[in-house]
């Protein structure tokens, strides 16, 4: 059983209304809680996430956000659960900590209206690395991975409100779930690294649209093929091209759309 799945669902009361009938019942609702990420005592971010697979999440977030370059630079030293949420305390090298502080200083004093000004807009689109050349995949492999993904979502099966990200590789499909699609991918990235898998040896399948952040996180992890069941954004497509990622979207049934390097998907 995956880490913390029992903490990821809450039993709630509901009144089921159907036509003229009303019935009191118990439902399973996915838990959404604040998860704070701290590095050498410095609070960097608070994410609204599902509090399971948190060791995977802590490592995957640090890698996909460029806080550390490898798992060897990361050590999760404590996970503190309280009434208001979870605090994940990690230790990172001093040079990484200094860079993180500088990153925070550059964000200080910005307007609260969002991404304002040229400097903030440039910060919103971080440089994307080129991914290693991935192994080609067949349409049959993609269809099989999507079919398997639909059966390996225990939280979604019980609550109906959870995204999933899966990594298809030679030994099977590694899956992580979260109320947030980006969180699910961060958990998966952490799980891939902790399992000792080569990101270039498989491909990513996600139950959401392909956004810029999804593609950027895949690039940071070194995943060269991304398959989404919903639509891509134009920035996701441009980011995939810059990173050398083959992006597929609208992957449903026997059909999908391919963007960039379609030759990696074999008939």
C-alpha cells in the first residue's frame, strides 16, 4: 500500500437527491490540506495537496523546481503533521540554500496583483533544459498505459476528485495521485528517482490537460514523452519543442494528437 493513503480520504455526510427521493449517506472526500516545504529551516512554499506519498512529493518538488539538481543533494529530515496541515523539512547543500534565498529576495516587494511587469513575466517562464533522447514507444504501449492508469487510482475510485500521473516503463506503470495535477506529477517524479528508474526509459501519462507547468516539470525530470488525455496549451507545446519533448494530447480511445518529434511514437 502506498504511503499515507489512509490520510488522503475523509468520511463526510451527504444527502443524496435523485428525482423525488432523498437519502442520507456517507461519502469519501479527498483530503486537501496545506503542505509546507521548508529547506534548512527556510519556508519556501505552501501547496494545497493531498497528504499522501509526501516523501515522493518533497523530493519531486525540489527536483522539478530546480531547488536541487539530484536526490543526492536532498534529505527529508522531518515530516510534521498538525491540525492545520503538514510541514516537510528538508536539508540541502549551503550553495543551494543561498541560491534559494536569492530567489526569494528577487520576488520580495512585488505587487500583489499577480505577475506584474516585464521582470515578473520573465520569471514566470523559467529556462527549460533539453531532455535526453527517450526510447520510442508504440501506440499500443500508450493505449495499454492509459488503460492501466484508469485501474490504478484508488483515491479517485473512492472520491472521484483526484488527478493521476503515471510513468510507463519496462516493469509496469508507476502511479501517484493528488487533488492537484502538478502535485501528482511532483509525487511521481520523486517516486521515479527513489525507485532508481531512468526517466528516458519510459513515458508520462497524465489524467489532465497538458499545461506549461506539466511540461516544464517533465523536462526538469528528464522525461522525453508526455501523454495527456486532455488539451494542451500553446505555451506547453512551445515548451515541449524547446525541451525536445514529444507531447501528445487528446489521448482517448484509439486517437491522439502529436506535437513535436512525432517519429518517437511508432504505429
